C-alpha cells in the first residue's frame, strides 16, 4: 500500500507542477501581448510627437517671418504667463 500511496503522491505533485507551468505559460503569453501593444502605442506616439514638432517649427518660422507691426507678436511663454504663476 505504501508504494501505491507514494505513487499517488508523486502523481499529485507532478500534476500540480504541470498546472503551475501551464499558468506561467499563460501569464507569459499575456505579458507578451501587452508588451507588443505597448510597443505599438509608443511607436505611434513617437511618430505623433515628431509630426507635432515639425508643425511647431513651421509655425515658429511663420511667426518669425511676420512683421510685428501688423499687430501679431511672437508668443513668448515666459512673458505671457498668466498672473497666477
């Protein structure tokens, strides 16, 4: 009987380890999908940031090219701070 009990215990331990390995594999698969999604978001945001930087440079060039006598002065962040700062 003790051999049968030992065999059952070994089988239970192996089943438990196999279940743990399957859980780890599932967790890893979910993490890989999450990382891929985050990478896609970061890539898209990087492209958006570069596009916005180019647009801002064009706007600054247009503002610098305008005469200040026309009533439009270049925007200065520090000089045009709201009073609550």
